[in-house]
């Protein structure tokens, strides 16, 4: 933090004293990134459970666990950024309908309940079988997770299917609201010309879908290596392309509408995009990690490539898309704050490795969901057993 | 219906989920009842007692009127100069550092030597480009001293009275029989600032 002395000595040129420090740090870059992956992964699962895209069956259960692992860490960046995590639940004690920030907490909690219930209901037959075949503490754990019921009759399973359809059905709008809302929080900051656009929720939502699908493809291919279902991968790639077309087009339309409207803010935005953000925005986000994957995905979706080629390109393009979305979060969150409030130039942001919200904590927070996913994988089998695959 | 070899009924798990949700809801309600501060919501979405607690905090800052009540000579000069709207505490320190319960408890810090230059430049440094030039005289150091033809190690208060920066300048001009220079906006020439 800056003391008065640093503030006074740093406040030179066009920089106001309250401009010196980029307050929404790396943590606020990760917050929409992780939340987006959650929403996107859930949508992959819903494509199977609600829209009956049969090809996605092999990853339908996995995507829910993937979403849960990231959901468990979605609030960590915020808790680290704000400090005093013990106060986090105060907003549940005194709910404020007029607080945009608290609104995320309510949506997040409701969504967490829906996701947990959906996982438990979808996994119930598996959990019941595991409860019957395992011993010791695992048996007790599976007993609790299967809600103490061993009933797998047609009647019980039919009831489960209805409940799953209901949960997945309300889960889709909730996942969309979860991430669209993050975009709304940024879009609602009218003092920041880079953020204040009604397109922001749309862009955030579409990039969420894109990052979720890419994350699932990459994780599926890394975990299963040679045993991936190629029809499933090809279908995922088609959806990834579809969502990415919309995402990329809206991202560009946003910049073009700023440029075409050329309001009094455009000069600042222009200075920002062609100044400190040139490399991370035009070179990174747009050229390397949007245009290249855009064409790669087009080829993968339209040309019948052999399996070996798809096995090589699919994880590569997914990784590129994941980097694109991370860059987009960086360019929005950090970029938006690099405009001096005097609108006469840019300020600078250099994250440190070891500070509270530095690069190391950011890496830890990004690795943690993968650790949680590993632990979840020990309890909930990711993949369908061979006999269920045909079902 | 399939003949049941199962111990649980077909909807036992669903009922248990509902019970868990209801229990969680009730536990949340109880937690709220136990943890909510009693004065919350009395006036609005905040703890009403917080207002009283804040009011009990001892005041640190006061207005210029409080300071000038005991410093009549400074009052005469300060209120006649272009710094008349500048708070005493901006350059000195908080009132509470000097006075407690109506008594002087410590000497008020007065800036001297090089500190004066730093203090003046905090507002008047031309490098602060975000500040509109119209409302405040902006200068660069040592350009200003060179332009005025004085040594560059001169301190601001050798020519300017810190409470009324133009007081000595005007007096000197009058003593030398020079005409009064028309005031620029930065020197207090705006109608609402004029004496």
C-alpha cells in the first residue's frame, strides 16, 4: 500500500493520487476466468443432459465435476483480494438487494446448491454400487453421498431422471446468469469507458462458454490420453468453434462500436489499446490466440482430418483458447484500470511474484482446482464403466 | 413397478435432500437471529449503533475558524490573501495534535527551510498536469526563480508570505511606485475570489 509520502511523490504528471495503484489486481483477473470456466463446463454437461447431444455422453459427468472443482475456488481470488475472509458470510446474514457485488454471492451460492445436487443425482447409481462394493470409511462416505438410499428401481431412477432434467434445466440459466453477472459488474462501472458497455455481459458469457469447452477438451485429452472418444472430441470442437465465432465477433464489434461512435473517451481508449495494451490485446488476444484458433477450429470442424491430426490439434487449439480468454480477462480488468482517471495518459501495472495478490498466489489459485479435481476423481469415477458406455 | 429388493423406498433420497435443504434453511435463519446486531436496520441497511460509535470518536480535524480564533494576526493576513480558502491543517497538522480539551498540548509543526519548497510544490508544481491551470498558479523549479532573476537556492518564503503569497510582492511594487499588475485567474483574479 502507498503511504502519504509515496502518494505525494508519485502523483506527478497527469496521474492523480488515486490512480497510482491498480487496485483490481491479478486476483480480479482470475475471478472472472475461473467463474467462466465453471459456467462453460456446466454448459457442456447440459448439452448432453438437456439438449441430448448424445456424442457428449463420455464427458457429461466429468464436466460437472470439472465445474465443481473450479466453483470451489471461484471465490478464493475475491477473498484474498478483499481480505477478512471471516466477513464473507455477513452478506448472507444481512442480504442487500441493492448491492451489485453481493448479488454475485447469492447467485454463486444458489448455483453451487444446484450443481452439487445435480452431481449427486447423476452419480447416484454409481455411488450406490460403490457403497455396496467398498469397505471401511469409503463405504460410509459413499453411504452418505448416496443419501442413504440403495433404491435403484426403475421407479426411483425415473424420479431421478425428472429431477436431473429439472436441475439441469434451471442450471443453464443459472450458469448463464452466474457469468453474465460478472460481465454486468464490469459493464456497470460507468466511470470506466472500457468497461461501461451493455455488451460486456454478452462477451463475458460467450467467452465463459468458450473457456469451459476448451478446458473440458484439454482436461479430457490429457487425462485419457489415447483412449478418448473421437466423436465426442469432434463434437466438442464444433461447439467450441460455434461459440468462439460469436465470442470473437462480439469482442471485435465492441471495439469497432467504440471506434465508430468515437465519443470523447475514444481518444483515451485508442491510446490504451495502441499503447500499453498493444501486445497483450492486438498481438496476443486478437492475432495469435484468436485469429489462429479461429482458422484452426474452422479446419477441424469443416475438413474431415484423420484422428491423429485431431488428437494433435484439439489440445493445442484448446490451450490457445484458454490463453485467449485469460488475456481477454487481463485486458479488460487490468487494461481498464491502466487509463489514468485524468484521461491524459496511461498508468502502469507490474505484478510482483510474491506479494499477497502476486503471480505465485495466482498460480496457486489456478492449480488448486486441479488438485480438487484429482481428489474428486478419487471419490467420483470420472468416466463411465465399459458396460454403461453402450447404454 | 419393479419388485423391490431394496431397503429404501424409491423416493427416500429425494425426501432426505429436501430435509437437508430445509434444515440448512432453518439453521441459516437461526444463525441470522443469533448473529444479527440488534440495531441493524433501524435507520437503513446498516447497524444503527455504528453511528453513535462513530460520533464518540474524538475529533482530529477542525475548521480554519477554530484555528484563527486564537491567532488574530495570522487571521488578518490569511483571510486577505489568495490562500484564504486553504485549510490551516493542509500545511500544518491536525488540530488535535495541537489542542486537546481547549488546552495547548503540543507545538504546531511549522515547515522551515527545504520543507517549504516541498510543501509549496505539492500544489504548485507545473508537472502536475492534471490540475487546471486557471484556478491555481503553476510553476516549474528552478525556471520560476531564474525567470524572476533570483538565486536558484532561494526558498519560496523568501519572496512569498506563506499565508498571503502576493502580500509582499504587492507591497514591494507599491513601495517602488510600480503600477498594480492586473491579476490573473491563478492569482485570485476570478470575480468570486477578488477582495
